[in-house]
């Protein structure tokens, strides 16, 4: 296992700065996920760690050694790409053995590693097949197996599940989680898919425009987003945002007024308040439920029945749209007038700069 440190790493293409000064320590044995929208710099960071992209400034250390100027093959890493890149004329066994033979690993050791990797990835019956005889998920498992047999200090994954269908992505995601539990090796994973990040990560680094927006465990980021960007990016459906103005404190927590005049109690402590007059209240669908007794009213537009829960898209009196959660067997129908209950302890507040108000 190897820890990875990025110290003041910067990436520029000509006069365009893609990654400003970037500092991060990836702990030995953890599963760290870079999460963010397309173009945020996450894949560029991964390629710099791998040595496939030169850094413009700063230092990269792997296992305590400065590898900033080292070739990819000297970094003790194994990388799995979005595209499988298997040799079509070779069998699964030959694809997995190819890199080891190039560095003169003894044949008996190659066989041992392939046997163990095939067992972990359930490829035992496929070792004599060629890639054309495999499904997409099986090919991706071979690509992962080719990385596993290298027994590297760390694995790098660049959106390896993007080309799989939904059901196969789910299964492969679980296989990756189990693989990490077995190997306990450092893994760095790039994705724009929040479900992959929430499922796999020990820690998530949420990125935006080449910078870290927030870093923490999946639950920390979900329950206590540091910025409006993070709050809107994590969670499905996305967090609801409603303009609000602070009006008073009640029970040591801030109360706000919505655009229609409705006052809403939050769970944000008063010591978190700053001088901003205009705020945005954020609440997730599971913390916004239907309640006929609530003074906050709206009209149900679209009903999304998902089996385990029902989502209701509601237009408020001011024209603003929000998504609420109802019981999975709720009789609510499109066009119904409904009341909305906000769970105070789960209402977030964000200032005009997009920063969350949290207690110090």
C-alpha cells in the first residue's frame, strides 16, 4: 500500500490554468473518490498522479518518494481506464499476463497472480476466451484483473464504469467495493456519478473548476454540505433551494421568511449567522413531506412513483418549484393542492457567496 501526496500541484495549458494550487493527502489503504462535473479537472489530476500528464508546478509523492519527474512505469501504480483497451488477439490469461512478462516476472509467479485475481473477479472459466467472446462487464473485469496482478502500491480508476449499462454498473460497483475490502490497497477513483462515489468512497473530494469544494466521508458531505454547489450536486433528486430572509431566532436557531411571507424554522444555530441579509434555504426531498396542516402550500404537478417512495413535484404560490417526498402509496394526484412540511433540523442555509451557515 502507498499513500499519495499532492503538494502545490498546478496544471496549465499555455496561459490557461486548469488546476490551481492543489494540495491533498491520500492515506494509505483508503478508497478516495474525485467527484465532480465534466471539465472540473478530476481526470487531469488522476493522469498527473499516473505520470501521463506532466505537472506545471508542485510535487507528487507516492509512498513518501518524490515521483514528480518519474515515468509512469516507475510509480508502482496500476490504472484502469473507461475503455477496456484489451488486446483482441490475446486470451484473457494472456492479456493479464502481458505486462508481467514484459518485466520478467517468473512464470510460476504469473500463474499464481492470475489464478488469485481470476478467483476474486470470478473469471476462472473465462481465462481461455478472447475479448470478443466476453460481455462488456466481463471485459471490464479483465481490465481490472490486469491491474490487480501487478500488485501495485495503489490503483487509479478513470470512470471505469461509464460504458456499462445501469444493471451492470451496479454489480461492478459492488465488485469493486469487495475488491478493496479484500486487497486493502490505496484506490483513487474518478467519477461524475454521485451514487458511485457514495457507494465506494472512504472519502470524497468534490471538485469544481479545478478546486476542492469539500472533502469528507460520504455521509458528512451529504448531511452537511459546505457550499450550495455541493448541496446541489450530491443527492437525487437535487436539493431544493428557496430564497429566504432571516427574521428571528427561536430556540437558539434561525427562522427565515420565504417569498410568500411564510416563516420557516430552521435547525441552523444562531451563532452561525453572519451579516448577509439574503439567503437561500436548502432542503432535500426526504426532509420535505406532504402535510395538509402546513401553511406552506403548493400545487402538485408531476407524481413520480418509484416503488420504494413517491416524489411529488410541487409549484409554490410564488411559482417556485420544489420536490417533496410522499409515502410510496400516497393517493396524491396531479393538480392537487398540498401542504409542505419542512423538517427544521434538515433545513440548510446558504449565503449569497454560496457558503453554508454552520455552527463554528
